[in-house]
C-alpha cells in the first residue's frame, strides 16, 4: 500500500480539482463505505499520494475467516475491492479499523495534519426510528466525537467538511450547533450533488441491506474551520479600504 505524501516532500504534479478538493490538499476521508468517494477523487487527481481514506471496517477477503468482523469484503464484495485497488494504483493510503470517536489517537494519524477532513453522511447505526430522540442523540454523539477529534488533526487554515441530509429528521441533529460547541466556525454551507463525483455510490453500510444505496435528497456540505474566516475577510477588506485612502 502506498503511503500518503503528507510531509510535502513529494511532487504530485500540477493542480487538479474536483469541487472543493485539490490534489495539493492533504485530505483525510473518514467513514468511507465501499471507498467509491475516495476512488473518485483518486481518478480525478491522477495522483492521490496526499490522500488518506479510512474506514471503520477491516478489509477481509475471506468471509469464512471474518464471520464476526465488520469487513469490507462481507459488506460490499468486489466493488469495494476494485475501489481499493484504484486508490492504491494512484498512490493513495487506505487505513482500516479507524473509529471517528478516537481517530486522532490512531497510530498512523496522530502525528499528521490535514488541509481537508471529510465525512460524508455520518451515521451511528440503525437502533430504531431515525426520528426518535434516542437515535438522534446517538447521531449527535458521533458527530461531536468526530468534530472533537478533527481539531487536533486539522491544519491551521484547513477545513472540516461534513455532508449531511437536510430534511427532517436529519435537520434535528443540529450540525452547526454541534460544531459551535467544539469552537469551530462555519465557513460555508454548500449544496451537495452526487453527480459531481463520478463513480461515487452512497451505501447504507449497516444492517442486512448494507450494500444498498439510500435516497440522498437535499443535502449540504458544511465547511468548518478553526478560525473565523468572516472576521479575516472583513479585516482584509478594511485594510484594502484604508490603503486606498
């Protein structure tokens, strides 16, 4: 498996972008299902050596050997393996058994810094109705833990991107409030369109229907930072105004 070029010592070629992401960014992808989002970025970049894609699952290629484990192979079969091969072919790094609750302490991550930390459609598992207060609180706790961990892993001018469904009951999670609790600032709420990411297939990830997709509907990518970008922009405009006087 290739190792991500996170120390800035390697050459990744001219800049290539897809929506909010550049091959020049040091990118951490959290909670990948079948790794199709990571594979999409890798193909677009042509060199994914700045990217680390992580999953809570282990890899596993022999279902008989992993009957009690959460494995990529058991959940997604060949589609995930093909995506993993794509990422590896473009020199990206894949880490398994990475828990969003504790990822800042992971032995392969604790000492690294990222420009973009991305979590698409976080979900705490199916423990009842999505509208139940208990289920909503489980989801909130997952998001809290994720955001808390990202603060230690985010570059000073980096961004945390969390993509989330906008309709009820998902709107009850209060993503912006959870980020504010962690001392983070909202940079932008951007419309998420799955078609922008060719090859990306969203998966349920849990339960007997884990390999099936789910309706995304209206969704947003919330961008958070450790700094108040609005204040910086206002100060920059003020300085330009003063310089012109």
